[in-house]
C-alpha cells in the first residue's frame, strides 16, 4: 500500500498529469473522451495519451472503451486513499493538524432548515444557459434559494433569443445582465452554498476554490447560442435547453434538504446532472 501511495504521488508530481487528474475530478462523475481532455488542456493528442496511460497504470483514473472511443473518469476511491495515506499518521497523533472532513466543512442542512441557500450557475458567456437557470430558480423557489449566475468570460449582452423566451414564459427579465465570475470571488461577495456549471467548457476550467466548500455539480447542456438554421429552429434549441434546466431545477428544489447529509446531497446533485438533456 505504501508503494502504491508513493507511485501515485510520483505520477501526480508532473504538472500536466496533475492537470489531467484535476480536470477529471472537476468533471466527476462524467466520463470524458481523450480528445476533449486534450482540447481542454491544450495538449497534443499523443501527449494526452501518455499522461492518461500513466494515470491509468496507478489506478488514479479508469478507462472504458465505447465503440471507437476511450472514455476516462477519475477513480474517487484512489483520491480518497491518497488523502487517507498522507494524513493517517497525523490523525492518530495530532487530530488538530488533519484536514476537516467534508461533513465538517458543510454544515448539516438539517440544522438549518430555514436557511435561504445561495446558488450560483456558471457558464462561459452568461448569455443563455446560466441566465435561464438563475431566472428559473428565482421564480420557482425564490423564498428558499437566492439565485445568481455568472460567466467565466462574460459577454456584454444577453442573447436576444434567451431573453425573448424568458419573457414568453412569464419571467421578469428587467434586472437580468451578463456578469463575470469575478463578481462572486472578491471580498464581500455572497458565500455560495451550491455552485453548478451548466456548460462543459466552464466545468473544464480550473477555477479558484470557493470559500466554504459549497456543494458543486455539473449540469452541462448543449449551447443553444450555437444553433443554426432558421429562427424557428434556433428558438427550438433555446426551448429545449430551457425545458431541460427547468426539469433539473425542479428536481433539485424538491430534494428533502433537511434530511440529507452532505454525501447524500452530493449524490442527488450528480444524479440530477445525468438527466437526459432532451427530457420533457
């Protein structure tokens, strides 16, 4: 076991292998094709293959063939074993030196049933998907959740098809604007309880750690802004994205928060993210 730990640490000591591992950690429980990993990290395909092979050999990630593609996912048990192996001695002798458990980082929800939770939806441009999610959550359960949205590379304008659809659905769009994620990372920013990425590109980016260890999830959906064809076909793409997000948010707000511990809540969040994008 000691040898495996040192082998895993040696594998992760290479900055780019660590970058691959961290990317798959951010995208857990998703399985990513090698091509997407290479693109996200700006690696040559052959270079990414070498790094993925090294991580697979020490079981830090798993590999699965899907037709002609190889899909990769992080091995969460291995990640836990690394943390356990590094801190087991100090925990036996000096518990005050050990990192707190996730259950300690996240205050029990059952102890604060009346709390209004802050939820941030993150996308690349903050022009459609994350704006949809912010608006839907605000209008479905605004008494229990304060909804925010932001982009990792915020544009100056909201997408007109997105705004028009929200208006047609009866949502108030007067206060909506595209925002940068930096608004929620500085001093005085609201402390988030949940952070959800709604596009793969944003999920792949290496963002700073959020204060307070909020529950995070990836609810990636195709970008309706990229839809082509007639205006009717474009509107259909926005409608499908809106419907998928509404279904996921309804499932999220229906969770029995008062009876879920952090681990159970995270599993529910992950399951919601695996709902089909075309679900009606």
